[in-house]
């Protein structure tokens, strides 16, 4: 069943733009956040360093916002209010975010299991 109402050139452009999204921007952003936290910890005159829990809470909130943005763009695509390129970029970003969150969760569970196997 053919899909009507979609410009093939716009779809091809969206696909080619999605191929250039590698996730490097998000990795760079996370690296900057980590380096920023390290400099905050090392700076003299600060009474309390940010905790790991604060760092994780902030990044989880950013992940939730990215996922919501992807859902909103998908809903706009269904109604025809969004450009195909924007939809593909938002959904790809949400997918990458979900993969990152699942990877971090798996690593944390594996670390917890390793700690539980340690002899006392």
C-alpha cells in the first residue's frame, strides 16, 4: 500500500541527514559535563562537590526531555504539522538516547551484581 502525501525528495533528504547523525554531539556533551563536574570539584573555595546522584538526575532529566521531544515530533508527523527531516532527526535522537540509557542501566546492574559476588 503506497503512502500518499510524502514528497520522495524530502524523504530522501531526511534519510541522508539521518545518516550524518552519529551521536558524537551527545558524547561530546556528556564529556563536557563530566569535565565540568571535575573542574567544579577541583575548584578551591567550594564547600560541597556535586554528587554522582545529582549528575545522574540531571542527565536522566535531559534524556526524558529528548524522549518527549521525539514523541511530540512523531505526533506532529501523524497530523502533518512537521517536516519529515525534523521528525527523522528527533526520532533518531530519541532512539540514541534510549540506547544510551539502556546501556548505562545494564552497566550499573552488572556492577551491582559484581559487587554482590565479592566475598566479605
